[in-house]
């Protein structure tokens, strides 16, 4: 069986020049893996991590045309024989492409949660210490309520999330924060 995680990291470094975007994908991969365990999907955790790691692989090439975002990624992943469920989850996370809404739990988790990593990073960077170790769940929740903070975060999507994947916002932030804190050195936080 090929080591898809190693290949995913190679692909990130081949296709993404912006180190912050690479870090976002690394954080999303770790978060999805943690959420696989949270939802009792341990046997699928590797695929969940891959979906998070690779979900924005083509963003730098498709940023100007969001409707095609994920289509280039799908092609690259198919050429590299990645699991079809990973490719489908990645395709469905792009709302601008008119793709079908997510159906499987993996698809829904990627669709509804990957943006929380950006909110956590932004919340860290405004701390005096700029250290994620100093960030709390309550602080992230307060920042979420501030519409002028991290404006690129889709708050409406995050509001739908608890009804779609049966996890509270507090619980999601707690899992995401712990996961990202554990990889703080890798992310430079």
C-alpha cells in the first residue's frame, strides 16, 4: 500500500509556494484526523487526514476563478491513485463550483470545519505573545462573534455546522485548538 501521507506532503510542497497556505493545509489535516477519532472513525483517520492536507492544493492556481478550485486537485490526486473518497470530499468542499453538497461524514466534516483553523491562527496572531499555547477556547469563541475580525471566515457556514455534524462549536474549537497546539512548532505558532 502506498504511503499517501508522504506523497501528500510532497504534493503540498510541489504545488503551494505560500508557506501560510501549506500550514493551513497541515492544520486542517491534523484537525480532520482528530475529528475522525472524535466521531469513532479511527479506521478512516488516514483518509480524513489526507482530505484536510490536500483540500486547498490548487488554491494558488485557482484563486482567481473559485469555480474551478478543487478540479485541478482532483486531477492530480487521481493521477496519483489517491482514494476516491478523499478526492470526492475535497471536490465537495468547494461551494463556488456548484458541486453537490456533502453527504458522507468525511465530506461534511471537511466542508464545515476546515475554516476554524484560520480563525484559531488569526486569534493567536493578535495575542501579545503570538503563541498558540496562550490561546483559550473562550477567546476563540469571542473572536468568532466579532464580524470585523478575520472577515474571510465563513461564519454562516460555521453556524450551520452543529446541525450538520452533531458537534458543538465549543467542542470543535476545543478539539481544533488542542490539535493545533500540539503541532505549534511545525506551524510556527
